[in-house]
């Protein structure tokens, strides 16, 4: 059942048929797990009324089951039935102890109703519970939820004095600032953590280096690529076969460092290709980076273009490879061939932006610039051909 519900492309119609047939079997007719699966299927299809009908059947069988309750309130929230969430969680506030999730559902409902102050109060109650005080993972999950529902500043404020003494909380603050696009605030917090690295476990130190590299590399005008490079190199010492670290190092050296260093980038991108092959993988992101690095090396330009064309030919689902391929065609003097991949890259970026993603904002301007140049050069080439 889980395979049908999570399959891509969607197999929800098969899941519906399977659930309906299974619930005709007496042993499954009143099975809460099957009823919950049915609710999940309707939820994925966006039919929230039917999802609620199903999950209410499960609640009749197990009214205090936290999994069913969580799913029930999540469906109410997704369907924007905020009043019902507030009304039906109110009785749960009389029980001791009040589960953290009750406060969080109420906070989300209040935020959805436009009551930001009320939502903040619910989060503060959640953070004050014994459950949150005893489990740091719960605290951090609440703070991340607070940032999403209420805003980064209030989430940071809720961390209090821990930001001065606990580097793991500082790392969480860095992540919140980064997601919010506040790179200077993220850098300032990283500098606090840098002075407290000795307090970090090996795992947390790796998390710090990974986060530091990401922040220093992607800060726009405030980017500090040398610091990003230093962090990635240290991380690579701890994780020598890490594909993402090798890949990011190559990208940093060819795209962000000034002057760029494609020869050094090639060392890392080739290592990534070797690790990928050794692990029996075929990762288009790794291949795209390797191809792009070679495009930036005069003696390997055609080899890189061929690799990019191969990845694009497999209908890669990210715009970078089409942008890289278009630029490669421009560099070898074939602007007509550059237009199609650049148009595809632009379409993919625009679709991502329509869905609320901002990750390709910088790439979009680069695509538009390259496409304008390709179209102008192609037009000039056509005119020259006619003149002859």
C-alpha cells in the first residue's frame, strides 16, 4: 500500500481500488490502519472532505491514538478549517501533560486565522513543556516551525540566552537566517560558533563546516568564497568520498572564485565521477558539474559539451545542465544550437518560481543574458548567410 501511495508517477487510482477491495474483507473493514491509509490516499488527491470522513471512522475506533489525531488535525489544517482545529484541540488542553503537538497545531491554526500573537503564545507554551525541555530535538523542531509560521526574528528571540552559550542552537539560527536570505546575520552567527568549535561533537562539527561553506559560498555580494573553500576542504578531510562536498568544491572553484580555477575544479569533479562510478551510481548532477568544469577548460571544451548533451538528452529535471549546454554551444560558436537548451532552462526556472521557489533567481538572470546573446548572434549569422 505504501508503495502505491508514494509511487512516482502517481498510482493513487490503483491505491483507491486496492483499499476499496481490501475493506470489503471483514478482517480489514474496521482496521484503523487501513482506514488511516484510505484517509491518506484521499488527502494526497486533495479530496479533504473524503479524507476527513475516513479518518473520523478511525477516531471512533481509537479516539486517543496520537498518530490518528495528528493526521486528523493535519487534514483540517490543510483544508484551512482553522476554527475546527482550535475548537477540537481545546479539550486536549485540560489533560496533563498537554502534548507538544497540540500547541503546535493550535499555533498553525491561529497563524492561518491571522492571529500571529496568539500563534507565538502557543509556541511559547510548547517550548515550556517538560517534553520540550527534556528533548533538544523537540525544541529545535518547534523553533523551526515557529520560524515558518511566525517569522525568523520571533523564532530567534525564543532561543534566548542559549544562543550565547550553545553552538548547536547557533547552527539552527544560522539555518533560519540563511533560509530567510539574511546572509550577513548568518555570517555573524557563524563567527560566534567558530569561536566555540571545541564544544562541538564530530557530527556537529561536520554540520558546522557544511553550513559555513554553504553560507559563505551563496551570500551574493557578501559571499566569501575563500572561507567557503577552506570549510569544504576541512570537511573533505573528514569525508573524503562525499559526493556533495566534491561536487560543491568543483562548483565553487569554477563559478564563484575569482579568478576561477577550472583546473583545480577538475581534480574534484573527476574525483566525484570516480566515486560515483565506484559506487555504481549514475548521478546527473555530478555529471553536469564535471561537464561544466570541462567546458571552462579550452583543451577539454568539446568533451565537456558532449557530456552535458548526454545528460540533457536523458531529460534531466534541473535547469542548470540546459544552461550549461547552451553556454557551451555559444562558446564554440554555435548560437543557433544554444537557443533550445537555454529556452528549456528558462521554462524550468519560471515553473519553479511559480511554485514559490527562489533558488534559481540568480540563474534566471544568467539564462536570460545568455539567451539574449544567443538569439542576437543567431540573427546576425542568418543575415550573413543571406548576404552571401
